[in-house]
C-alpha cells in the first residue's frame, strides 16, 4: 500500500498571537450572534469575515464547494414556493420567500463551517483523558474541513479514510508537533482581533435590539 504523502500546511498566522483555547471559545461565542443575523446581507458579511479569519489561520477555502452547497440548498427550497412570485415557467415557480430562505440557510451552514475552520486548531487542548480524546477528535474534524485530500460523493468513506491517513499515518500515535503549544498564553494583540470579530457579529444584534 502506497504511503500517503503529507502536504505542507499553510502557516497559521493567528497562532502567533492567539491562544488555541481562546480561539476556540471565541468561535463558540460567535455562534449565537451569527444565528441571530437578521438579513441575507449580514450573513454574507459574516461569512466573508469568517473566511478571512480562516485564511489567516492557514486554512484553504474551496469557494466552489461552498457555492455548490449554497446552490443545492437554495434549489431544494425553491421546490416549495413561498411568498411573492418572481418568475414562472410552466410548472416551475420562483418565489421571493423560497429564494431568501434557501440562500439564508445555505450561507448559515457555510458560515458555521468557516467558523469551525477558524476556531479549531491542532494545538487545541482540554484537560484530562477525556479532554485529550476530544482534542484528537476535533483535530481529525479540522483536517476533514480543511479539505486535505479529495472527498468524492461516490466514495465518501474512502475519501475520509485517505484524509485521516494523511493526517496521521498508521503506527504514528502522536499529534503533530504544533499541537504541543497548548501552554502558549497568547499575545495582547489577540484582544483587538477578538473584539473586532465580536463587534462585527454581535454589533448588529445589539443595535437591532436597541432600535
């Protein structure tokens, strides 16, 4: 069996300033505010911000995959017409409500994946044996989301196996060396970055409640 070749990781620029645990809980704190996004424009803005954060974290963003995911979710919603009719062609009816719902759900799912790419890092550590198992599981999850290897619909199990083999070949029971940086406390520069993310996501929510 041919031994999988590890691809070189892109540099994680955020690792220089952000503690991995702080980064994880920052991502968790953004989820409720992201779900409370009141418009499609806000969802798109948040997705762009999360994508930029993921790129800074050294992750590859495969925009074609996200576009196809949003498109497929939107098409399924168009099969259930809701709201004002925008266009009709025989049995097909395009409505504003179905279009908006499909796009919002598609961008919501994409935003959650992008947020995971930003917040989950191999250096993430939790205390105890259970914490170690959780950290390893999240590391594998991060590798799959990072798109290392090819995941094909016709061979999804084989594709995931190839990704995990690439992340940790058989006989290698160690997590990558960068994961040993769990004692890093982070730089003061992480706080302006965190505040910026929180303001972008939670700012419109607070303003909407105050209006």
